[in-house]
């Protein structure tokens, strides 16, 4: 230890501030400069190893409180900040920001090293996903904003769209309202937005009605519920199983498709899943 000082810590235990050189497995640098209590890191300190660097609060020898972590792939590289925020027992916990190698950035709440609670994920593509998270995946209500200006708001489960939702296709001046299962749109209607007054961005949709609208939607929703029960029984994960397939923000006329329908000259077809997990608008389901 070098340049050590001593003062009283919690419970009267002596608190020592010192720089300590810790033997590293296989050689290499491992230095801690900060507070010690009872032979353990306690309080504020900075630890530097060959490939990682942490500056922040400690408790009983573990990162605990507020702190920042930097890493690098090899000693000759510059440090890259990967996380700044709350810690608990050496894991990310509380509010914090994580920088990913892909260029994505997550800003929000954590629990036991996983994204949990409210958060925003800024994707390197320019898209943004914000809402509720559970076990590192979107769970509950969340909104996806695309860099194109289109956006989706709705219910998610296990990182996929599941249940009611709305796609706002600003680029086409159209809106798709419907139900999703396992990330795929299963039923719904497409409408032109009130702001659409020309065919510049897309053709106008014909105004048609659907016979036995409620019956058709209920039949599809029951199929989705049956699918959910089958998946839950197979995986043992019953979280979110009881979430109903309802869209309370829609009027009965909107649910019945007063502004949607298949047409040979409409230029649209049902939303279909793409390789990136989004739906591409191609019509009415």
C-alpha cells in the first residue's frame, strides 16, 4: 500500500484510504485506489485491471452504489465506457446507461444485471424503443419509433409484439390497428389518416364494412389465446398469459373496419413479418 491514511468508518471500524497492488492471475495490472474497511473495499474507489476499469462506490468488496465501468479488448486499445449508473452486489441495478459494442445505447432501469422497468433503447440504426422491460426484453407497453418516421405502440411479451397495437405509417399516411401474436400481425384494419388528402404517398383505401365483424375478431383472438396456453404449457412460462386481446382505445366502428378492406387497386396487402422483426405494410387483415 502507498500513501495510506486512516479514519473511522461505519460502526467505528477503521477506514483506510490506500493504493493497493493486487496480484493478478497470469500477471498483468490490478490496482485499487480507494477506501478500505475491515480489509474490504468500502466507500469510493477506483480499480484498474488489464482489460477493465471501474470508478465508483463499493460495499463489502463489491461494486455497490453509483459507478462507471470501462473495458477494452487488449491492453494496447483505448478504454471504452460501457456502463454508468447504479450497482448492487457487483451487478447493474437501479438506473443506468449501457453502451453496447453494436452502437446501441440503453438508458433506464436495471435489476440484477438485466434491463427491468422503464427504459429507452437507442439503436445504431436510428430507431428507438422505449417502454417497459422485464428480464432484458420488452414486456408490457412499449413504443417503437423508426428513423423513417413510422412508429408502433402496443403490447409486448418476451421481446415480441403480443396483443393489441397500432402501427402509424407516417410515410404512407395510414394506420394499422390490430392484434399481434409472436411478433406477427394476426388481424386488424388499415385506415387512411385524417391528414391524407392526396394519393402522393399511397392510394386511398376503399371504405368497406365487414360482415359479423365482432365474431371474426373474437374467433381470431380465441385462436391466439389457445396458442398462448399451448406455448405456456410447453415452456412453463405463464407470465402474461391472462392478458386479454383487447384494444380499449378503439371504437366499435374502428374495430369493425369502417375504413379498410382488400382491393385490387388499393396497392396494399396484410402486414407481414420481416427478418428484422418489423411488419411491412402491404394491406388489410
